[in-house]
C-alpha cells in the first residue's frame, strides 16, 4: 500500500496503516548509518528544496542528509536571503519552486496551514517540517519509531507529554500518531499552556506532574519557549522547573524502565536536567539518528516507492 | 409612469398581508394593493407563484469607497445589494479616509446619487480616525446624513470614551453601533478558540472577548439611556446578555450575520481563508443560540457584514489573511435555507428581521407595502434551488466560503422607489411588458 496523498502535511490526515508503513520503511533506512558509503541511488535525478521560514538546525540538516544519502539534489532556501525578504508571497514562492522543477518541498513555517497553501499550489510533494502550533509530523514519526524500537510496541502504552502543549506542534502530531496506534496519551503542563478541546481528541489532561508520570511508559518532554514567560503564561522559569522540570528525583518515582524523549533543542536545567537527558532512560540522541531514517522513508514513499525491503537494496 | 406587480403572494406582517395581491405603482409610490387590479401600465411584472415582500435592508455592509476601490465601490457594492434583494444598505465608516467628517459622509452620498443602484445609508465614525480616543463631530455627521455611528472593525476600548459617545449620540437620537471585542483577549487570534483552533494550531479568539464588551456596553446603555445596537453577535453568551438586558428594559438591539447561523468553526479545517472573519465562526452551540435568538426576537435583525477583499489579501497564510466574508448576494438565500425552510422563522418573521427591524433601528420612515408608501419591493422565489457560483456575483470581490453550496431562495426583482434596479435574466417576466 502506498501513501494516499502526494504530501505529508500532518499525522491527522494519515491512516494507522500509513503510519505503520512509514515506520516499517524507516527500519531498513536506518541501516545506512552502519555503512561506510552512505549513498543510495533511490532519488537520483530528483530535486528537493528545503524552504525554512524559521531557524532550524536538526530538522533541516536531517532532511538534507536524508535527501543527499538517497542521491537527490538538495537546495536550501534561507528566507532572509531570498526573494521572500523582498516581499514575495508564499504562494508565489511556491510557484517559483515549481517552475524550477522541485519534486519535494520541505517547508518549515511559523504559521499553521502554510504547507497546505503550498501543497494546493504545486504538483511537487510537500512535506511539513513544522507549521506554527499545528503539526510536525516527521518529529512525531521519529518519536513513534524510537518508542517502538526501545519498547517493542506502541499499542497499549501509557505516554505522557509534558510542557507547553498549546504552542507545540510536536505535541499535536504525537497525539494524532499515538492515539491512532492505540497508546494512551496524557498531557501535562500549566493550565495556561493547555489548549481547549484535548479531551475530545481522546487525551487525558492534567496539571499534576507526579500523577501524570507515575505509571507512564514514556515521557515526552517538550521544550519550553522562554518568551512564553514574558507573555505572562507562567510566572518564572524557576517555578516552571519546580512544577514541571524532569529531574533525577522525579524519574526515581517512575517505572524503572520509563523512556524519556525530548525533541530538542533542550533547555537543560529548565524542563529537563542534563543528568536525565543523558541517562540510560533517555533516547535524545537516538531520536536524532532515527529522524534521518524516518525522513528517508517519507521521501522514498512519497516518490512512489512502496515495499519496505526494497529501499536498502 | 406606472408599474403593476401582478399576482404575487404578498407577505408583509406590519400591513397584515399574507395573500395574493397586485401592487400598483405610480411615480415611485404605491398607489393601490388589491386583488385583480386592472390598470393601463407601462410595465407589468407577472409574479404569479412568487413571493413579494417589503424591500430588504442590510444594515451592515462595507462598500470600501473611498480608499479601497479595488475591493468594492459604491457602484458594485449596491449592484450586489440589488442582486441580493436589498433596496437599502448601511455602509460602515472604516473607509480610507474614514467617514469621520461631514465631508466624507457627503462624499459617499454624492457618489451614491451618481452610481448606486440602491439607497445608501452612511454610518459615521464614533471617534476621529476610528482611533477610539476623541469623539468625531457626531452632530455634523448626522447633519450630513449619517444614520448611526460606529467604529466598526475596531472596538472602542476605553469605557469612558464609549460612555461619552453614547451620551453625546443620544442628543441626536441615533444609535451607537458597537463592534464588541476585548482586543487584549482577542489579540493575535484568527479563529474561534476551541477544539478546532487546537486541532488546526491557529491562535484562538475566546467567546469571552465578545461577551465582555457586550456586557460593558449594556451597562453603559443603562447608565446613559442611549440607544445601543450590537453588531454581528456571534457567541451564545452575547445572545443571553442581550436577552436579559431587553427583559430589564434597557435600550439595546442587535443583529446577526448569516455566517454566524450557517457555519461553525469546523469550516476552518483546510485553512480556507474565506472562513476568516471577525467575530470568528463559533461552535455549534453558539450557532444554535443565534438561531434561537433570531426566533424569539432577541436578535432583531439579520445583516450580512459584507466585507469584500481581493484575492491577494486572501490567498495567503491563514494568519496573514484579511478578516471578512462577502454576504450581500447570499444573505437572503442563507436565511431562507437555514431559518425559514427548517421552520425557525416564518416568511413574515424573516421580513421583520431583514426589513422592518433595520428600518426601526435606523429610524427610517418605512410603511412597507401600503398605499402612499415609496415603492421599495423585493420579489423572490423561496423554492428556487441553486448552487453558489461566485463568478456570478456582481460584487467586485469573491471572498465567500459558500462556493458550491446548495441553497434555496432567489431574488427575482428588486424595486427601489418604483424603479426596477435588478431582475433575473431568464424569461419569467411577461415579455411584452418591458418597454
């Protein structure tokens, strides 16, 4: 079964089987890390454009490596040095990329729905690399992949997402992916950072961290944006750390084999201590590695490939 | 010059008409309303089997002239109004420059005389430059012909300024039309705050941002005794506040826009920027409350809040897109489809909400379909089913969320002061009658 859409705009729009197909396809992709020569011919002759309206290191580099290792021609557009700085509209930029022959457009944008606008405008496959507070599907896919790799399954697991849920596209994509694959999702954070409607999406909502993590199999710790404090959404980082910081002491009250994830970049010492982030429970660096495999799988499937075994051939 | 509107079913609750009757018009006025009028006429409109009502009034539109003639002009906007069955429209003052001086109001009226298909009733600004700080010269605005004042598009945030505006406007007997929005609460928001803003990751506008200002303005209306009109009520809490204020005898009226009884915030899924409007599309519960308010009369009037925008202003990221939906050419059909056909309003009540109530709120002389009255008449076919095609619109703009939607109710003719300013193409008119 191939993917139904030409684009990957969010996990909301994928069927469970499509998510599983991507995860299954990423497994052979990951083997490339063990090879001396990291090059597959899969996307030879295809052009991939990274269109990033927001700063990003790991996501942009991860997509770039995924494309290059599969032999695509990869171009990066930094919006501060392009026509965007001259006032070109997103739609017009999209048409320009189309005219330049792009097969894949990877877009990161501070406004929700921007990838949808691009996807409606072009024939190329559009991959959402994070749009405002909407979705960041490849991040959630790599989180799912990491959970499955570490714990062997997703169905039935208790997963707690901690932090700024309201502004987090990572949280939103994780909620869609995890609930579709049968996990029980709890979100936890200050009431000012919990958006309305989550219980209608099948998510348990609490502001009590100790309750939220006591029985958890996975804790996904979100980055807290420090500017939220300036907007009055929480009183101080000190109090945030006190109430929601994941520390060694808190971890000791959890299940011994609890898996700790963080999408990065982390504010070490604020939402998570370095001690926890570097502990055996954490998979922060595996997440980064798995991210490349997931993005290779997504590019492969969107380019029309369909059999998980084929790719590493 | 005589015109006979023949054989239609006349629905006019104020004149106790709900029967087949002919209407004879001479020199712009209604001469007689009776069964089987036999008269020599230059024009005969045979409207047998159709419905004839007092001309509709849209008390809240944006005509964009002066300043944004690329979006709409008085000419195109009133052509759209005529096509939508309206004989008069009240145009909001957020033009460029705004209608905050007598000269600006006179400009609109003079352009209307030169180019408009319908009556144009200018609404003046409450404050200079719509800035919410200093009162505009409301006396001069009234003298020039303004029928009300409003800073529509902007909320008057300073309660003292709003209080003074109400006190001052009451000297002239005109209503103060409030765009009720606590802009600190709504800041940055682009859609209703709720499940759908969470799902779509778009910044939300809580219903409370409207309800707080509705409550404040009701308090000020009670304090000042001024005539308060709340524009585009969208939230269940606002309907409830107005209902309780009316029970207390406070002088408050309000209107609702068709998109607030025809669409919910779920329509934003897919990021169609034509669903972006202020106040935003709300939840199913709010839609239900607006419908109930229209049924029990808490909501006095239906007004389109026709807000034209160019494609360039809409075909952008959702957060960057302009707020606004055009409504003049879908307002009646949406009202028939969503209110009359499901039995929420009778046709007589619809006439009340779309003709008599706006006239009463704006203090127009409005005798309806009665001998001696100016002949302002709308002829419609409530059973005509059609699919909305924005390319057929007379408006300059196309920002409608209803493209492709099946609706019932078509305007067949709009008569302003005895003159047929709009009629549908397609042969329903008696062919020899058009001289």
